[in-house]
C-alpha cells in the first residue's frame, strides 16, 4: 500500500484520501502551506496521521527558511507552527507534533541553520516511525481481546490511512487476523464524509480481511440481532478522566453497545491523550462545512437550498461507556488513562 505520508526527495508526499477509493493519487507538497491545506481539506486525516503530516510539513517549511540568525529562524519557524495549528482543532496529535517540532530548536542556538534543518527532518521521521511502532504495540495488546469467530464493528477510519501505518482500531484487527482468528469486520459508512465506506472498506479489502459495509443507521439493528460481538474505534483526543472524542456517531455506537452488553473499546496511541483536558466536555469540537451534509460526494445536492445545517465532525463518549482503552503501553480502564502518557 502507498504510505499515508512520507518524506521523499526532500518533499512531502501525501496519499490524497479525499479521492479514494476512485483514484489513488499522491499529492507532492513543495511547501508547508500545501500541507496545511491538505490537512484542512481531509486529503490526509485521522488523528495520528494529522500529527505525523504536520511534523513533515514543518520539516519542509524549515528547509525554506533562509536567514542569518537563529532568532530569525525560530521566529519564521514559529509562524509556520501557528499556521499549522490552525489546520484543524480537535485531534490533539496535531498540537503534540507541533510541540515536538518546536522543541527541536531548544538548546540548539549555537548550531548552523543547515544543522537545524536536518534535525527537523530527523524529528519528523522519528515521529513517523514511532507512530508505526505504537500502532503495532496497540495491535498486539488489542488482539488478545478478540476471540476466534468474532464480528467487530468499527466506526470511521482508524486504519493505516489514519496513521503513519498499520492503524489503531484496524491495527488491532490486523493483528487478530494475523494470528489466524476467523474474524469479520462491520464498517459503519460514517456520514457525512464516509471514511468508513471510502477508506475502511477499501483498506480492509486490500488486505483481504473480511469486511461488510453498513449504513450508520443499521448498527443498532445488527446489535439487537446478536450479530456484533465487539466494537473498536479510534480517538482524536482522550481527556484525563477517560472521556473520548472521536468521529461523529461514535457516541451513538457506544450507547448502543452498552444497551446490548457489547464490549466497546477505544484504540489510541499515547500521543492522543491530553491530560490538560480534565474532561471530554473541554475538548473543542470541529464544526465543518454544511456542504458535507447537503451534497453527496459527487457534488449532487440532497437538501433544499438554504437549509440550516449542523455539522459537528466529532462527538464525546463519556468514560462510563468505554470498556477499555487499548494503548501502546497496554489496555487500561478509561479513568486510569493518564498513567499511559509518555
Ligand atoms: O475527520 P477525520 O477523518 O480526521 O476523523 C478521524 C477520526 O475520527 C478517527 O477515528 C480518529 O482520528 C482516530 S484515527 C486512528
């Protein structure tokens, strides 16, 4: 599979997810502004992938700074960081990665500008590699929770496409599949942008993992019929009390799972935990354009002109609905999540 994001020939390559599954196209970014645009417009999306891509974009931006002092370099770099942090508000991985990139400049006042530029590339690459390792660890811990023959419901896309590779929720599914467990995945289509239909279904199909696509509205009926044994989703930000913000519709799945006595797990790396947020209520929820709701992907209108629309991109699932959080350091009860922070 083409990597979600990579540093190649001094540029940032992004697999353009807004075109999937119809077209598999790589966006070659020559400047950091193109990377900001790609994050804002969901060409690359998913919390860990947003963080990794932001780091790559800032490394790219750093290469274009031609000044004569460390102070000027840092000033210009921080302007780029501010612009990057405006790309999207909810996934904390964006701000976590920007902070890591800023910290590269700490205590390097005496180094040459070309050395700073190299260090920025090195840090972005490290963030990417660490993300893949964290996902594999999540996969290994999570696979132990899955038993042979289970059907797993997932929402949105928390796969290789949403990370630097392997995936979080889909990482658990990949690891379970590798251990020859006869599993099946039910993918919620995930309105309005259809990350489940366009990305999760595509990604799992590519890997030959059995997957069935459903409308979001069908999840409750399938649970009622006993056809879903476990739910696993990703996260965009986890608060100190274990509340989880993830793609809109996650809360509905969690409530349904609780009513039907189905385990509901969240899979996320430590870079998604934000202990500065006491509870999920404090986490900013992105509101996206009304056209995502009023038009189909083809551009065709499905609502009357001028209709009032609400389009929150994420919702908050309180800790009490979550059976466990699968992290790169182990599986924990939501209220103990703060102990998993690096
Ligand atoms: O709007 P998106 O596509 O960026 O939302 C993505 C999600 O909500 C994912 O479930 C989350 O980021 C976890 S990805 C491992």
